[in-house]
C-alpha cells in the first residue's frame, strides 16, 4: 500500500535569507535579492545584475577542512539541509539512518570549480589541477556530501533537469517514501552559477534582462515590459517523511504532497513547446495522481521567469488545464524577489508554496505594473493576498523541455 508523504522541515540558503522566517518576511514585504554582482568584474558584460546570496559563511555550518573540498553549490546544499533537519526536529542520533535518504538536484553543478581549475591548468599545467577537482564539480556531489555530513545511508541520488531539477528531485524523493524504500528523505535543489562563464553563457543566449540601471525592477514576470530572467543562486531543501513516521514522533507538518507529474516537451533544446503540450501533460499527471479536480487547486506558484516566451506559454498551459476556472485561480511568481535560482528554483518555490498554505497568504508577483494582455490571469500583483488555501500547485519548466509539477494539501 502506498504511503502518504508529508513535509516536516524547511531549509534554504537564498538571496532573501537563510531561514524560513527571514525568507517569508522578505517575500511578503516586497523585498528583492536582485542587485549588482560583486563576485567578479562585470564591466565587460552586457548584464551586471543577479540575485546573489549575501552574508553566507560556510564555516558556520561545516568544518573548514570540508569547506575547502566543496564547490559553493555543495556548501549551499549542506547548509540548507542542516537547517531543514533542525527545522524538522529530527535527532539523527536517535533514528535509523539507513531509512533516511537524500535526493538533491543541480542544473549546472560546480561551474566555479571548473573555471578555477581551468585557469590553474593553463598557468601551471596538469599539475595545477586540484586532486578534488572532479568530486567538487559533479552535480551529484551535493547529495553525496549531505549524506556524508549527516551520516544518512538511505536512497541517494541527483536529478539534473535544468530549472526543473529541484522540483523533480522532491518528486523522486516523494516516490521513494510512497513506495516504502525510506521513511525520511532530504530533498531539493542547489545552484551556484553566478560566475563569469555562467553569466556569460546566459548572456550569449540573450536570455537575461539587461536592465542594469534598475536591478530591483529587472525581473518582471507576466509584465508587458519583461525582457528576460535574472540569475539567482542558493539552495532549497525540504524534509519529507511518511505520514506515520511523522505522526509517531509528533512532528510539525507543513503540508502533504499528494501529486507529482513529470514530462518532456520533446520539442527544442531551450524553447518550450508553443502550445505547452508537455507542461499540460505534467499538470494533468499530478492532478490525476492527487485524485482531485482542477477546480480544487486554490493557488499556483508559477515558474514565471519573466521571459517573453515562458510567461505566455505558461499562461496557455494554465488555461488549457483549468479552463474557465483559470480566471478565478490566483497565480504568482516569486522570481522577481529571488531571481531565477535555476536548479534550486523549484525547491525554494515549493517552500514558498508550503508557507503560503500554512499561513493562508499568497506571495505577490513583484514588478507586475503593466500586465501583458496575452498574460491575462490573476497574477497577484505587487502585494500579498489573504486567502483560505487548502490545495496548492507549484510547477517548474526547464531547458531540454523538462516539466515538473507538485501538488500540496493541508493535512486534515
């Protein structure tokens, strides 16, 4: 018999803060983490803005020796996982660690480590390469290192599906618990790609907003003046448990995951299907697994990147799935606040969805001042909205045509 799966812990390292309370406060009060990049000199770049993580010291969470052997994306994942486990109230010294697993995705992995070691090789030859170069670089090392740091030995993996990585990873962790292969999973996404090569690559694609004179206004989901997304970084981690395991230890339960859908556009490397057929399939799969009608969804936390194509196509998807009800359904995107956190985006957005559900508050879509007529749904512009929420949906759409959808419900 399939097990029910609940969320009992929330952890993040994000441009809006490093704990759920700071993150939620900043999100509701219209703050944005987008500003000028100070990691490196951007004077030769057409884009000089991003949503950087501020005031993060890996040594606050990890031994210095271990920090030196981790790319920043792994540091973020380890720190956020520790925060999530602490929030869940799990004492790892008193549980069966063979029944606790880790599933953390990353869209890009250790690109900062790649750039640094390439420079060192050019300067010093092969002898300049760090012996830990490969294990610092590979995307699965976030899951591997979190398991090492926490000493948990259950199912362990990494889903790499670009901007859908975090959502897919939580979905796969949900399946593992549902199928009885673990009692607890630490799951989410992590990314640290604000580097010269990372920024330069997205600039070359012309995917980014270049509103350098107004960083805080640069990301404009569903707005007529949107120009592209703004890079973000960080990690979002949730603790998932079987319902019986959570109830047995008296855990605080944020929400139950009741549906997961995953699909492919099978269309183009970076452009979504113009009719959104792959995304529609993922939405319908999640609703079918949840066993609910579309009209039972009370809020959608959208992918909402602020790019010309995504926002129109995502709007079409919602209309196709929800029909006339789509005009009554609140939808919002938090990317104008967090930036696009790439492989971590879906996980952080699921955390925002869980907090919205718990607090009956919908986070706003910032900078939505001049709504695009082609994006004609209720996108909760500028300010949060109170609404009784029972069931919410969060979706992520990634390069390669990867689509992932999760549905949360209040336990009751």
